């Protein structure tokens, strides 16, 4: 039986640009275990892998069936979960990997911009009861007919928030390559940038420099599930929820230490229905990658 408080941690693609990043991810998981939490880790695809898969799919079929297209892109998250599973077990962690077919995350709506609606957590609860660390794919779900669906660009944020709410997690932390939500993109300035200490849901949807999928913020408010935005080994971060918006007293560069080699460009889901030849036109958040 699970005795530790549950922490849902989302590791974004900007933190997993290659296999060289896996040790840093495992180190962060170790840190949460050391702090007394049981980590449920929601994993994004490596860096630009989803973008690469999209190009490959569109080369095969310029106007693909949306279900088949979603299934093809979901293989990126499956690879990341398996890779992190190898890395955690190599370092002696008692971890389990849950594929999307067993995750039980049911969605509704468009196959490429789906909304999470229901969680059938039998396999997930069993894993949480028997393993110290559980790894699951973000971004992907299943329609009522069992076909693969995607939660839109930045959808792993939504996965983490939805799972945290349904499993009544103690904390939900979206791990990014910057330590918090900043007034401006800190990677675009040499001087320090003010960081939000707390950010109310209503402000998080409208502030400049969006770092979290807007639909994920709306879902968080709807489910009354606050979350945090932070970097590995966070020194501050930002809490997003019902607290009124406040700027942190100190100004930070916000930049994380270099954690791995081979950085890749950010993922952009193809807006293929309107122009399958162009990527990165989804209109979802820019700024730091998810």
C-alpha cells in the first residue's frame, strides 16, 4: 500500500533532448524520493522528436487520417518512457512503466486537440502500490473507440494536471528548463527578469510569455488542482492556483544549469489540416519549451 504523499512530476521535452539528459532526470526523481514523495512521472517525447515524427507521417500521407496520425506521433512518448525506465532501473530505482494502452486516460473531442474526460486508474493504482516510481506518457490518450488521441501542443502539462487531480496528488510540478514563470522569457535577456512567486489562474491564461498550455491552465482551475512550474533542484519556482498573483522579491536570471548535450529545437505540432507542409503554426504557447 502506498504510504508516501504522491507528487506528479512532468518532465518536458526541453529537459529530454537526448539520451544524455536521462541521468539528470533520474537525479531529480531521486531528489523527490529523498524528500519523502512518491513520484508519478509524466514524460514528454525527446526534444524535437514529435516534430520529426510529424514530418515523417506527412511524408507518408500528406492528408493523414487523424487517428492514425495521432498513433504515429504517440510513439515519441512511448520511447521516452521506455528510455527513462531503462535509466531509472540502471540506477537501482524500483520503477514501473505504464504504456498509454494501460493508462486508462479517456478523452473526447478532436483526435489532435482532445480533452481528458475520465481516468480508469486500475493499472496505475496497482503500479503506485507496488513500485517506488511510476512512469507514464504525457500528451496522449484514447478515444472511446480505443483509438489514439493527442492533447495538443504542450499537452503533457494537461496530462500531469488531470492525473494529479484524479489521484488526489499532494503536489503537481511541471518541470521546465527555467525555474518558474517569468514576466518575460529569461533566456532572451542578459539581465535578471522578475519571476512570479504565485500566479492566479485567471492571470496565467493572459500573461505574456506563456510557458504552460492555456487549456491546461483552464483545466487546472476547473478541477481546482493547483500546480507548480519549476526547474530541476528548484530554488524558487512559481505556484499557479487560487492565490493572488505576486512577484517574487528577488530577481533571477531564471536559467537552469546546463544539464545535457545536444539541444534540439522546440516541438511544434503541425497544423496539417490547413497546410500540411508547414510546421509550428499551431498558435500554442511560445517561450520556454514544454
